[in-house]
C-alpha cells in the first residue's frame, strides 16, 4: 500500500476534526427532506437521521422516540438545540 501524501493526510485529519460539524449539517439537511418526503423515502431519511444523531452522541432512547413519533418538527427542535450547543 502506498503512503499518503501530506495533502491527503491533511484532508483526512480535517475530516476527523470537523466530523461533528459535518454530522450536524447533514442532520439539518435531512430534517428539511423529512418535511417534504413521504412513504419509503421518508423511512430512509429517518434511518439516515438516526445514524447522524448517533454520531452526535444523542441517546438511543431519544432517537427511538423521534422515529416513533414520525414528526419532523420534533427532529428540527432537537437539531436546533444541538446546533446551539456546538
């Protein structure tokens, strides 16, 4: 396996340093999509949002509650609180 260049190393390092910000931004985008989607797409977005919330260290019970309620407004409120903390 070849060694990584300095540029590649810096890209990887920056990604891991900003992983929380990336997950938060993606969660915000997914909440928007939840408002607009229906059916199977909506289920897919809920799964994706759950994964990003886990990366942000949200408790599994909270995530399960959000998914069970199927209310994008509750998810939006949670993501807004998380963005204020960051």
